């Protein structure tokens, strides 16, 4: 099958489109998925750079965590999914610990049933592919930080893949009393459209200098020291990139289709929406151009790959 793969760690130049890569075998608890759309995540290029070498699976590996596609084969112990089901999910259970060989930037991928959910009926494959890893990070992260109804939140990096979902989930699922978020000047209105009450322009203002403090600070940028200064006494700071300064804590998602199922009503009613970067979707043969763009760290929402 065609697949984007790499055999050595490095920059974009090590990532190659192969036309005859071995297709994955379906284990008894897995399904084989014909990929229709996939999305990129910073973890893809961090993994390709060798940042998780010590816990990675042996090379070559296929890039890609997020998928939306159609089930074409099911293993003997698969309970609910069947051939023809339209599914989406993050196919890699632990993002940085033993991530599996068969990622989603290929014609076919495999995943355990528990990582997947049926695609929300109102979303197309491009929209569905834009969700799994970031919406699961947002949901699990808010839970880990003890976020709940009536609490206030500051999101560092509100316009990115994760941040854009943290804002929406905090507002519409968790019932935040107030949401502030940071971005550059051009994205402030976008933050408000997602549900932020206060959009902070990081090019003009230091968020930690605001008189207002927050119950939870969700750091998607790597500003843990500064984040602590914006936290209310007794609050929490969750850090998903870089080191966490205590009492801030580091968090890494675990792929879980149950989160997607739980959030399905919010997606199907249109209250929570996938955010797709307007420069995309990028076609399958332009994956490296898509990575070049993602690696600028300026993407708005998700960089999606479609068609395959
Ligand atoms: P994105 O590539 O989507 O983030 C890009 C966004 O970051 C842009 O919109 C940009 O907005 C914003 N940004 C960049 N610098 C700043 C800044 N100084 N202040 C505020 N906003 C900024 O990344 P993701 O959202 O997918 O991921 C964010 C980080 O979290 C990555 O490092 C990723 O690896 C990590 N991550 C960790 C997970 C975990 O489980 N631990 C899971 C998922 C992601 P602007 O152009 O306005 O600067």
C-alpha cells in the first residue's frame, strides 16, 4: 500500500511516500480501516525527530495518529464494529510510549476497537479526522485538572488544535464561568467565536500581569512558570508540552473511543465543532508540505490530509 514512512530519525526530508509498504495484519481485537482522511499532530514530527527514541517502536514506521475512514475487515474478537462502518479515532494508545508501527498516513491502518467510535452523522470524513487526538486531550486534560461547572479557565494557545477544543469543551460541556485564552493579534476574534470571554493578545500583553486569576490554566504552549502566576490559590495548571513546574503537572492523553462516544451528542448537535485550518486540507501526496506548514507552529485548528 502507499504510506508515508521514515526509516531514520530527522527532519521532513526523512519522510517518504512509499508505494509498496507492507499492509498491516489485523489482530483479533483490531479492525482494518480504509483511510479516507487523516490529521497531523505536532507529536508526529516530534516522534519523527527522534524525541521519543527510547520508547519508540523499531523503524520504519508510518506517520499519523488521527484517522477517519471505513472498516473493511474485523478481527475475530471485535464486538461492535462491522465491515462498512464509518469510524474515527486516534489509533495509537499511548502517544509517546511504544507508539505502534502502523500510523494513519497510509491507504490502510489498523486499530483496536476501543480507540474508535462511529463518525458523527453530521460530520464528513475531513471534519471527523480533525478531532480525535485533540478532543481527547482537551477532555481528559480538563478532567485531570479537576475542571467543573462554574470554574474559570485560562487557555494558553487557544487557537491551536488542542486549545480550540479546550475552549469549546470548557464552555459547552463543562460549564465554565469564564474562559480567557491567548493568541496573536489576528486570531483574537477567532478565540471569541469559539467561546472565549476574554481574548488576550500575547504580542501586546503578558497574561500573568492581569489582575484576574483562574481556577485552571491549560498550557498548550510550554509556559508553565508563567502559567502558575495566573493561577488562583488552590487552582491547578495542566501542562501538555515541556516541563511542568510544580504544583503544575504534566499530562499525556491516552487514546479512548469512549471519550468520542461521550462527546458525540455535542458534535452531532453542532455545539462543539471541529476546526480545520483554512490552508488545508492537503492531498495525500502533499503530506510533507502539510508538515512544513504545521511545523511553523502557526496552524489554526487542524491540518487535515484529504483526499487519499
Ligand atoms: P498546534 O500546532 O495546533 O498549535 C499551533 C497554535 O499555537 C497556533 O494557532 C498558534 O497561534 C499557537 N501558539 C504558538 N505559540 C503561541 C504562544 N506563545 N502563545 C499562544 N499561542 C501560541 O498544536 P496543538 O494544539 O496540536 O498542540 C500544542 C502542543 O501540545 C504541542 O506541543 C503538542 O505536541 C502538545 N500536545 C500534547 C499532548 C499531550 O497529551 N501531552 C496532546 C496534544 C498535543 P498564534 O499563531 O496566534 O501564535
